[in-house]
C-alpha cells in the first residue's frame, strides 16, 4: 500500500517564530517559504511547517505515508477500522493529502504525488 514515509508536517501556531528554529535544526533554508507552508528537503526527507494544521485538529507532528492511490488506500484502511479525519484534497499541483485516525485516535497521514 505505502512506499515510504518521507514527509513529516509540524502544525505550528507561530510560523515566523518557528521557522528560524527549524532552519537552524535542519541546517538548510526552506525550498518553499509561504504564509501557508514552509517546506525543507534534507537528504530526501521533507519537513514542513503548517500554520493551518492546528485548526484542522492536528496537535503534533504528522508523518505522511506515500501511497500510489490515496482513494484505494483510504478505503482499505477505513474497511479495517480507521476513520477519515480529513478527506483527500489537492494541496496544489495535483498533490493529494488525507488524514485518517486509527481506533486509538492516532493520526495517519497519506500523500499521493501528482501523476501516480
């Protein structure tokens, strides 16, 4: 179902205060630096800051599992007892994200890259 976890998104409530911390921690400048998303790529790992994450119910870092078919993966996990917290949506350029929860309430992020 999944290929890997190479994306971790941190919900933040103060993007301007948090960005310098992650820039220093990661030793890299962000490749995307917008008011809605700050993203870094370090050794193939995407680390992002999302100022809208807390408003969507995310309370901590969320790893995203890369999948080939987000709809099929969502259905399979829901059939096994997961619940949809945030349905699949295009976040730009055809990249799809969804968030599910397991029966304990843990968030499970799914991401489908454009063209897959």
